[in-house]
C-alpha cells in the first residue's frame, strides 16, 4: 500500500538523507541493532542518511524479534510515526554516525531455511551435472528448500574461515572450491501456530522485511555429501547477512507481477496480486592485489521463479510453525544472461571458464584474502532509491589447513 511515507518529494531534516543516490532516504527507514561507543547493551536503530537514529521512542529491547512479532498493521503505523519524526520541519534528535556504530544481527534467529527459487540458477546448475535433464520434474510445481544452520549466520563484516571437510572418498581437508551466493533474505513474523497453515493471501503479513544474504558454499564438499539428503557441512560453516531490515512497506513502489509460469501451480501457491519486487543485486570482489572493487555479477530479484509470498505459504503449508526472527533466503539469484549469474559455480561453469580480473589474475573459486561484498537497491523513475546496504565478508585460511 502506497501512502504518504513513499512521497518522493518528502525530505528529512537529516541532510545526508536527501542526497541523490543515498541508500537510506526518509522513504526507506530500515531497522537494525547496533552498539556505539561504550554501550554495554545492543539497541535498535533506524538508518537515515549517513546516520543512525536511536529507536527507543518507538522500539525497545536488544533485537528486532518483538518488532517482527507485531501485526503488519502496527508495523505500518510505526513506519508512519518514524517518518513524521524525521521529516523536514520536525524537531531534530540526536544522531550517531554510522561509522561509529557496530552493527549486529538484527534478530535472534531461531531457524533458517534456504530456498532454490531461481529457475535460471537451477537450470544452469542442472546443465552442468545433468545436461540431458537439467530441471528436475518437481521444480515448477513446488518451491524447493532445505533447513540451514542458524548458529553460523553472521553480520556483514565478519571474516569467514575456509572450512575443512570431506572432499571425496578418503580425503579430508580445506575446501578448494569456496564460492559465494547472492541471495535475498526475509525475516519472518508474527508467524503461525503449530498445525495451522498460512494462506498465501496472508503470507506477506508474515514478512517483516528483507536483507542481503551470502550463503557461502564449499562446492567440493557439497558435491561429495549432498546425495541423497542435500547440503550439510558445505553450507553450515557460515552465512553472512546485511545488518539492516528493509521493510516490505519501503519496497512497495517496486512491486510488480511475478515472472509467468508455464506450468500451473496448485491453488495454495497462486499469487492473487503482484508479489514480485524489482530489486537489483550485485556482487563485488576485492583481492589482496585488486583493491578497487570488481563487479562479478548483477541480477534482478524480479526474475525469480518463486516469490517470497509463495515461499512462506509453502513453508507453512504442512503446519510448520514460523516464528518471529526466523530467516528464509531465496537461494542464488541469477538471471537469463551471463552477467546475471549469482555465484562462481555458474560464472566459471563448474570451474572450466575462469573469471578474469583487471590485473590479469583470474578466479575459478575464491582464494584466501578475497573479500566479497553484496549490494542491493531499488530504483525506478519517479521514486526515491531504496538501498539494502552491504553484506561483506573476507576469507581467512583454514585452521590446520
């Protein structure tokens, strides 16, 4: 629902929020959890321009779990109140420069589920391993997912340790095929009771907001372990997320119809209204010798086969209880063109086509010292830009590797 908080002419008394290209204008108002200075306890903040506004007049506590538990109508009311407080002409309030804030995980994450929602990614990976039958028969009928590991989700900026694992029969050691994955995450709430599904018409009420996700992947470990039950240690060593929860309300001007399906879905997965979002997602690489960020990929979330609403409805369709603070992720976001491939497995076509860097080096997979940064934003003529911030992680050598 578009309302006064989306007005592209709305300005803030925080001057940096009015700057062209700013990720966090007054039309965004993402929420996060931070420490600043000698703070002993985390607190909730609102990103506005280059600053963070303490959210205690509206939200208390050390995480956003209580916010996520609120009904969608109350979350919208809070957005209006915060927008009014930050609008030009309202009394100024103390601000903290973002550079002085240590950003934490936005929620206590109870459960994490990773989907496989890009048909372009699924088709590319299928062609590598099953060239005669790239897309499995169930893909167009059911959103595919697996249960991830919540304990290894870390905020942007946390280093990632190269994992050890079984690489093949009789071989144990550091992964040699470490990869990133560009994904969009969604924090859930208020959730459903055990045994009670969430109808798709109500599923977006249970999405508090989105973030960037890099679901790091050890491809050689995964290749050896994933049959027959799917990813395990190849994924559970680390998942990085951006620290700001960008609400669905902020994304409303960028809503559009989902990509068409050539196979009818069952009624419980039918989107009655436009349920896709035009979000651009990019991956950038810095190495010990390439310090200027090099763009690896750019894709749009609008090209996903399954929507966030469908993911939530399917997740809860068997009565599985979703709880405030649970995180779901989209799976690798890829598109129809080569520049849209959201991981090195696709870009290098399983390690056969190196990515060439500006200094003459190349990459098949990530090396120690490499840093991957994901960015995300929405842009459309006539509306304010909405940024998702950044999700970054630098690779450390394996222990005993």
